[in-house]
């Protein structure tokens, strides 16, 4: 149990005593809004809470009066050194130093299990991410989505969820047919046939299809030259999708990502799940035949036709429009396939579903949530997050690219330039709603302006000290030592920041915002570097004092705890902590 949870429980216990004494029942939804967080200014104490502000209404007193009542109840507890009412009713808290030292002992004892939470209570959650169409290699937009999904999955695992990472293969429908047709043109070229340039109009132009065509030629020779499409289309689709998926899986491996499950759209169609989901929704009265008004937004007009259609009552479940399930040619819409896929996920009995989309699918979120709500009867079963674009720069100059012309930056290109770990860090370094500017030069720069380098440098510096010290001092000695010599304000600031780690994990997991971990690690590394620099200018703050073993043990224990947190956080991001900078 982290120091923040311990203090929150003490506050809630005091509130329970006050409410019981007054015959008041505290609304749970308000109790859940109580926050214990670090103060913005250390001069105001260690922590602050909004408890009195949140619960003044049920107590029928002013927030400031409730804050003073709480302070009176908490003052007898020796864990609190000082309690002040601030502003309209906030409470600033200064803790007994022993709590921070005890938390350091917990960090050293639990090692990288420190920060593990029971938030998820072992509930199952399916995290679907990437799910790029198997029509080409992964580009950088897919890469951001992939890393975001993978780190979110790791965050949820550390928070106590039982996580399944899933990729949905869109191997049915028009895009896969176009892929096969594009490969066929390349195949004809391999067979020595002449192909006019205009034949590629509306097809996938990338050279990445040439190896696929070469393999087909090696396998079948000229068998399919001058052959009707229906003789080769299904075969070319299967072989092309298999080749593209192999390439995508190789790209995922480059990023350090391993999926637990790959689900095929083609198998969903073959199992007749679209008709099943239609039957389920029909039984609920959520399917009807009608003519939709043309949507004003282009995204919403994708499946619109001015004719009677089979429609889903999406507006009943919170969407802006009802949605078409069948096209005029009798084929199912893309949305109908997604309904069937989410029925498939629902039948696997996950407690939660989380989809990570690209920004091109933001307009799709409402309709999908409405569909899952209708299918499952649970409006909160599905959560969807979307990641924005990545802009690439070369030393500050934007790099122009176009997927349509086949000229785009692939994940393979990026990883070869800067490595897996720099790529992963950058892809989750900002909130997913914000565009990332990925400068090839800056992400490998060895300076404070490169956050990953700065964090790794802190970890390596600590290990350089520990390597020297471990000639005489073992980890067991550090864990059992007396930490009471940690006294300097900068040392205490470093310790208190390290103790924030479980809280940062919880917030990042609850909000699905892994960039918070990047920011936190950078701040912790910054405080450590400040302490290191202070020791260079002031001998009294050096980590190793040959004449004072107790002080040395305390300081080595402190920086060992910092290294543990930095290491755990980096591994959460899928990055290997370094012990030496080379």
C-alpha cells in the first residue's frame, strides 16, 4: 500500500467517525472524488487533500469548518507532523519523516514489484490496437498506435488487470480485393507482361508488393496470365494477406510488441456472425428498414445511400445517427462487420473492452460504443481512445510523405534510424490527443533536451556509484540499514518524488494516459541529477563518505530506490534500463 493510499485511508476513516457521530451517510460518488496529492509548493507541506471541499455539502457546513474538524481528528495521529487549512477548505499535510523512510524500505524490499496495484482486481480486459489493414507495411501512424496500445496494456497489467492484447485482421472486403488486384499487376510484370501505368489507378502502388509478386511467380509461373479474375482472386488474396501480415508481425517485433490474439475478419464472416448479431438486434427491436438523411459530415456519409436500407437504431444508444448495415449491392457495410467482431469479443466474457484507434477513426467511436452497448446491455463495456498523427522532421525540417503515392515512412525505416527504444519512448511521450513532432536528430541527442537519454543517464549514474560501493556493501546491507541520515531538503525531495510512483501508475492507468509515466520519470531523473551536481560542489552531499558509513548507507539506499523506480518505469515503457552509457 503506497503512502498516498495510507493517508487517504486515514482521512476517510476520520470522515467516517465524523459522519457517524453526526448521523450522516456519505455518498460514495463523493467519497470517490477525494484526492490526496503532492503540494505544488514544498513550503506548503508534503501533501494536500480536497476532502473537506468535496464533502462539505452532506455535512451541511462550510468547507473550511469541515477542514478544521478533520484537522482536529487527525492531529492526534503521529504520522502527521503538521496540518493546515488553506484557502476555502483545502488541507495541507506535512508527514512524519519516518513515513517517507518506511516507504524507501518498501521500495528496496519490493524492488520492481513496487507500484504494483490491485486496482484491476484481476478483472479481464481486452486491449485491441494496431489492427492495420493488411495491405502494406506498418507506417508511423500505426507505430504510434502500436506502442500506445502496448504500453497501456502493460500499465493495466501492473495495475492488477488480466490483459489480452489483440489484433483484428481486416482480411475481408474491398481493400483486400484491391490488394490482390495490385499484386496481380506486379505478378504480370514478373511474368514479362506489359502493364500500362493507368492500370495502377486506384491500386496500391508501393514497391513493397514486388516481393509478394515474385513469390507468386516462383510458385505458379505463368499459370494465371490472361486468366479471368475469378480464377486467381481468392488465391491471390490469401497469399497477399499472409505476406502482408508476416511483414506487419515483423514490424511489431521490431517495436518489441507481441500480440496474444489475432482475430480474422474473414473468419467472422465465415462463421455467419454478422447475421447472428443482426438477429440479436432485431429481437431487441433495434433493426428497421428506412431512408437516412444525408449526413453533413463526410465521415458519416461513407455508408449513406438515398434508398431504403437495413438500419441499426444507434441513436437509441447515444449515437448522432442511425447506421446502415447493408449496401445497395447486398453486401454488408464495414460497420456491420465490426458489430459482429464485437459480438465475438463480448462472447469471450471480458469484463472490459478497450480499443485504441488512429485519428482517422475518431468519428467512428460513437457508433461503435452504441453498438457494443446494444449487443451487451452494458453502456460502459467498451472504452475507445484515439491517437493523433506523427510528424517527422530532419533537424527541424519537416519530411514530406504520401501514402497514396507509396512514398511514406515505415516503422522499419524509423527503427533502423533511431532504434526500438527511442521510437517507443517518443511514441508515448505526449498525450495521445496531441500530435508528435518526431525529429530524427533530437531523439538520439545526448542532452537534457532528449528525455529518454536524460532518464537513462540518471539510471547509469546511479549504477556507477553502486558498482563502486558494492565492492564493500551488499544489497542486503542496504535494505537493512538505518535511513535516518537522509536529511538534506534535496535528498528528501528526491525520496518524496520516488514515492509518487504508485500514484503515477494509478492515474496513468485510470486515465489511459501513459505519457504521464514519461513525464514522471523525467522529473525524477531531473531531481537526481540536481542531487548529483550538488554533491560535486558540496562535499557534504556526496553519496559516499569514507568517514561516515551510516550516512553513506542512507544515501546509497536512497539512490538505489531511485534506480529501482527508474528501471521499473522504463521497463513499463518497453525500454531496457542501461547501467553504463556507451
